[in-house]
C-alpha cells in the first residue's frame, strides 16, 4: 500500500507546485488533504477513531519530509500564484504536521512493536516514530516553520496572515510537547498578530491566545497561568536582546513585524508587565534596546533655513498653527518608515500604561543623565510613557490579556503629577535646557552678553548689578550642535505631552514651564523655534486656552516678573530678551501696561552702559517697536494713498478755459489789464468775540503710553545712529523706521524728533557703508511720506544732489554690466534708490529745478541696455514725477521721442516744433513709448490735428 500511496502523494505535490493553473493547484492540495482524512468541505465525513488516526499518522510519517518541504516551497513561492494557493498550502502543512506529530499519538512511541515480515521491500519505507525520530524531525520542522513565518508574517493579504494564526493554533493545540522548539516562534506569530491592522485577525488572535493560556492552566494546575507568563516574559527578554541587531539588518517589513511581536508580548502580558519589569535584567534589556533602536540621525538639520512670516508673527488664530506650514520630521539611523516609528511610540505608551510609573520614570531619567548618547532617546521614551500612563488606552481591543485580566487602569493624578514634575525639572535644568544651537560667530544676539560688565539696573536703588564673567565654551562641532537642537525639540515635545496628560491641571505648572518654552520660541534655530511654537499650541489646547494670545496674556504677570529679574542677570540668563520678544509678537495692546516698566528699565540700562549693552537692548527695542506698529497701525499711509489716487485722476482739461486764463495772466504780467477790481480794499470780517474765562496755565497734553514709549526709544536712536558698530547702526535704522510709523499720527511730536535726528541720518545717507546707506534710504522714504513739506528744503539741498550724481555715475556701469552685476551691493543700492525716489519726489512736491535734475539723472535708466528691474524702477520714478508736473514731463519725454506730428489747421497758430518728432528708434524708444501711451493716452498714429473749433474759439476770445 505504501508505494501506491507514495505515488499518489508525489503526483499531487507535483501538480500543486508545478502546474500553471491556480485552480488545479488548489484542487491538488484539497485532494491531498482529503487523502489524510482531514477534508474541510461542507459534506459529511466519517471521523476516524483514535486508533485509526494513530495508524494514519504512522503511515503518513513516511511522507512527512517530502510533504512539508514541498509545501514550504509553495508557501514561500512567487506572489503571482495568488493567495488561495498559499492559504491552502499553509492549511495542508499544519494538518500534516498535526497528524504525524500529535502528542497523544507519540505518548507510547517507544513501545512500537516489530514490523510485519510480509511487507517485503516496503518495510524500508516505514518510519518508526521513536524518541530520536521525533527529536530530529522536530528540529527540521522548526527550521521550516521559521522560514515560513519570516515569509508569511508580513504578507499583504489578510487571508494568508489569518491562516498563519490558524496554523499556530492547530500546531500548539496538538503538538506543543513534540514540537517544543516551535512553541516560541508560534507564540511570536500570535503576539505579533495582536496588533494586525485587520480586525478579524486581531479578534481571532486574541481568542487563540486565551485558549492557549487556558490549556496551559489546565495542564499545569494552579500554576499554569504563571508558566504561561514565564514563557512570555522569557520570549520578551530574548526578543529585546535581539531587537537592535534585527533593526540594523532586517528590511522594513521584518522590522515592523518584530516590533509588533514586541508590542504583542506587552499587551498579552497586560498588567503583569509591571511584575516582569521588576526584574532588573528585563528592564535593563528592554531599555537598552529602545535606546539603540531610537538613535536619531541628527545630520539632517539645514545650515541655511527659511523662516516663514506666519510662524513668527501672528499666533492669535488656530488656522496659523505653525505645524500646518512646516512640520518637523525625525530621521533615525536604523529605519525610515513612519509605521515603524509609530509602533515604537505605541510600545512606549504600552509600557507606561501597564508598568509602574515611578519605576519607569526613575530608570529612564537615570539613562537620561547617564550619557549624552542616550539623552534624546530617553526623552522620547519618557514623553510616551507619561502619555500612556495618563490615558490607559494603549491596551489591546477587548481584554488586556489572554487570561481574561482586566485592562490596567490609569495611574492616579497625584502619581502622574509627581512624575511630570520630576521629568520637567530634569528637562529645564540649566545643563539640559540652555544648550548652544548655533555657532558662536552666528549667535549675534547673545555673543556679547557674557562680556557685559554691567547689566540691567535695579529700579529701586538705580545701582548697577555686576555680572560674573563666564567664559564661553569652545566652538562645538556641527554634529554636537545638531544633537543639541534635536534634544531641545524632543524636550519641547515632552512639555506638550505632559500638558495633554494632565489637562487643565497643568495650569499650576505653567509658572515653572511656560517661561522656558517661550525662551526657545525665540531661538535662532528654526527647528527649535518651530518645536517651541508647537509646544505652546499643545499647552494652550490642553489647558483650555483659545489661542497663544490668551495663554500669554493670562500668565503675563509672572512671565514679565521673570523677564525683569533675569534681565538684571544676563550672564546667567542670556535668553531673557527672547521671552519678551515672543510675548510681544503673540500678544495684543492689553499687555502694554504690564510691559511698560520693563521697557523703561531697558532704556535706563541703555543710557548707563550703551557701549556694552547696546546690541542686546536694541534687539529688545526693535521687538517692542514691531509690536507697537502691529498693535497701533497708522492711517497715514492710507491717507497718502487716497491723496495720490486723487492726483492721478484729475478732471478733464478744458482747453478753452486754459487759454483764457493764460491770456489773462500774460496781460496782468505786462500791466495791460485793469486792476480796479483787484485794488479795492478787502472787507475784513470782524473777529469773533470769545468770552474770557479764568483758565489755569497751559498744560501739555499727556501722550498715550505707546506714543511716549516710541518717543523715548527714538531719543536713544538719535544717539546710536553714529555708533561705530555697523550691525548696530543697521538695527537702529530699523528701529527708527518703525518709530516714524508709530509717531506719524502726531506731527507735533514727530517733526521735532525728525529735526534732531536729521544730522545723524544725513551722515548715514552720504558717508557710510553701502549697506547702511541702503537702509538709511528706506528710512528717508518713510520720512518723506510722513513729514512731507517739512523735509523738502533739506532733501533738495543736502540729499538730492548727491543722489542724482550717484545715479548718473552708476548708469554707465550698469548699462554695460554682465548678469552677475545684479548680485552686487551697488546694484541693490541703485534699485532701492530708484524704487523710492519717485514716491519721495511726490511726497515732498519738489520744484521744477529739482524735478529737472531727477529727470536728467533717471533718463539713462530708460535704456533697454539696463537691467530689467532698473528699467521698471525708472518707469515708476517717471510715473510719480508725472503726477507732480505732467506738462513738464510730457515736454521732456517728447523732446526725446515723439511719435506724432502736430500740424495746426489755423494760420495764426505757429507750427509745433519738438526735437523728438521724426527721430529714429533707439535704445530709449520702447520705454518712452510705454510712458507716453500709459500716462498721456497717446495713440500710435503717425499724425494728428488739433481740434479746429476749440482753437478758433480760443483765439476769438
């Protein structure tokens, strides 16, 4: 019988492995399953007895190696064969192994009797299931099973993964003793599938694990559950030991499966995790594995980063959350897939959910302080542990473990708060929070702070508090700086996690944490500042604040108290100005009464030691003025724009009335007109009588607080405009421009201040570095818009001649320059002057002589040989000048090029002679024609006639 059965088995296996038809492959596997009396179709079948099953198992033992090897090749074959073939092969493998290696059949394997002498040559095919055979077969099957699990565990089809769970259930139920080497891999399959993305697999896996636990409990008596826990904890220890190696050498699918297995062990153990973690060996192995796996790749921080205005200016609305514009992505050394990172974070939350919060925080805080290598990883783990401890929602669906234990409840609020306080204190300590994130050369705001011999004076006694001079550390390597940046980012994420964990109870911790977060929101590193803003939003949401503005205003009193105290000890707290800057950027005018005293302290300190503290305090004043400009917008720009629109849309010209007025004025000039009417004494209306009242002495009206602050700051800018430091002069010019915007509503206050600062500003305009000249011109253009006639004579006499001569000299250079010239400072200065010159002339309403000089200097820039942006800027100059004096500009342009010939139709009118009539096209023609068409509505026709009737009526008059 064995040879015939062997032929049938071989034929069916060959069809299942080699045939090209999926249906034939599936049918062959079904037939092979029916051959072992384990058909799973819907028809009724005779169930074999125990003796019949033992005899069948002994018979099929002869073919078990060939069956399992062939089925293994089918299971691990090409994915193109389809999931149905793979599922059927997995089912056949489990049924064949379960039949031959069944524990109840192998109990009396040593008592096997002698073979029948009638078998003949077939006796060589018979297999005796002895202890040695069982041991060797179990070892070979374990090797096959590991290969099958590694191939199928991450299969893309859910039916294949579900059948793998069924295989584990079948083998563990029937062969747990004979296949002792396979128990560990099969448990890994089950605990790994606890976190499967498919609900059906998760539910089936939880059911299988419960049944496995119940079987162990029945077989082992009262200690069965403990035996199962021991097996799981031992497997967890082994997996934690191999986790770093697997994460370094495996592909992403294998890494994700290993992490799911790890997470499954924790979820299956449930509340018993706290007992397992009491073992120092387990806790040490798990923590060191997480430290190695979560190692960050810190070299992805860009040296040059672009800041978004939405991130740094307005924080009042949730729609402008910085994370929506620019989210930070962590890169790790050993993986890149976001699913792997999510699995690791869920693993840490599960530890927090089921573990002892005090034990875990103390252990990982020890790792945090043990070495800077583990600091970032330990912080990430601590953040998630506290989140898991707070929520208690990291457990699996349904019951927490297979034994029916209830889900571990979240820890008490007191325990959670104590853990948060201890971690926050470690995060915000000086050594772990005040980390350098930029090179010392780039740290412009704070590099001079440790060398300041004087700091902010005490307001009470007005005595200077000396600072302890501390030597700055050596310049760090780029890798070290990037590590500091990511450490701060992770710690800032932790503050937001702690706020979400405690909810509104975190408000009591804002006094010790919010100030530190605001420090980092003003950090020079874009990554750190974005992480701090994200953290602020997280704290705001968790504590019930509607916006960052509400968060800052509600806690402004003690924040400003910290700022005021730390400004007096800048050598120890060099980040104090950043806090004030961030508060001003994300608040509203309601903060002004509180911040006024701090600003006055800064101004007093600047007066007493401006040589040392000017760079630092000017940055504070700049942030103050930026806030005032945004809180109190000036309406001057809107009025000037309205007036400009009125001038650009004049009423239609009445030529007849124009000529009549011209004749009358000419006669008056020659003394030919009667002046009787003009010589009559004008009637002076009587002055209205004002009732005299007893009034006290004239008292100057008190300025609003924001105008008084602006005036005080502008006073300091006058003295600092001549400072020898170029970066400081540039900063002062920026502050001066903002001051002019705020004071533009009060001319009585603005004009005297402009008069005082004019000499120093003139030096910056005429005798300074080109970069400072560029910034000074921007201030001049703002002054022209706000002061108007007050500056006309000064600009006409002291500035305009130098401007026009400089433009004339540079016109020849830029006309023959290469494209590289557009990147030079000289080009930028030309462009800035041309872009603002027209509006300056319009604002000051310059006279004819000045307009002629400006026209003469700007005409060369109408050439097509000039850079395009210079031509566009020059066109804007002429467009503004046309609004000042359209007749003179029309005549000037037509003298250069006039496309029309004006032929009067009346003999009394002399012919019109313009030098531009009949000129050939040249380099200026295109831009001249553009101005004539757009500003004077000049048609493209070559000749025109003046209106005869209009001319005749005018001459008759």
